[in-house]
C-alpha cells in the first residue's frame, strides 16, 4: 500500500514484466494490462480505492476501464508514469 493524501491506497502497476523488473513503486501489485481480465490479482481488494499506473498513463486508462467493468468502485489513474514517480 502507498500513502496518498493521508489515506492508504492500493497501487496496481499494469506495465509489462520487463518494465516492472526495471523498477516499480514499493508495495505496488503487478498485473500486465492484457492479463487483468483473466488473472485479477488476489492482493487487490476490489472494494477499496485502486491507483492504476503504467509508464505514460495510456495502459493505466485501459486497465481502469477493465477494472470498472469488473466492479471496482473507485479507480484513480496516474497521469504520469512510474519512471517519474520512482526517480
């Protein structure tokens, strides 16, 4: 969990495995965007806020749409990318 605006929030990193291995936000959960429908991570609580991140925000937007379709109530999409957040 990452602390954002005074509350805990789940971070889902939807980048590809190579990008994830090169660096990621501590405490984030990895699930490559094409795999979200088939293998939604057990570590993510669907009733709690989810911050979805990728490299630029494009895949995060796609992942957010999928998550909303799966019943995730609150989805926050990062407008920047993980490289900017972890540097």
